[in-house]
């Protein structure tokens, strides 16, 4: 979005129009004077700045994508930890008599079929 707006401003700027008109000169209209050299240098600087901004924009997009992925993983881990805490809280509240549970406290075999 920013790149498109910036490029549209650049394409329709008087500076750009000036360069287009200057490059279309032919024959006697061609000039290679100090002004022309300075304008070409300025154009190179501007194009270099634009390409640097485009590279930075791509890097920012990539970093943003990576941060969104990390946030998703952290949210998923947080949900799993919250579930684990709920299970731990429930288990902490369990007592011997909860849900009619009883513990075997003897030396008899639990399986009656194994008795001799």
C-alpha cells in the first residue's frame, strides 16, 4: 500500500516527467552538460533510495509475518498451559472419597482369578 502510493507519487511527479522528456530528446536537443550530469546523479540517488525502501518494506513484511507466526505459537502454548493448570487444580481437589474412589491397602491379589 505504501509502496504503491509512493510509486504513484514518483511517477506523476514533475521531476519524473522532466526526466522522461529529457530522455526522449534526439539530435541537436541532446545535451551532456553539467546540469544534465547533476540531474542524472540525483536520479540515481532517488532510484537508489526507492530500491532501498522497497527492500526494507519486504524485510518488514517478512519480520511481521514471522512475528505473527510466533504469536500464534505462543497463544497456542498459553492455551495448553491454561488447560494443564485447570487439570492440576481439579486433581488437587480430589480426595480419597471423591467419586467413591478407594485405595487397596492389602496384600491380596487384585484379580481373584489368580488366587490359588
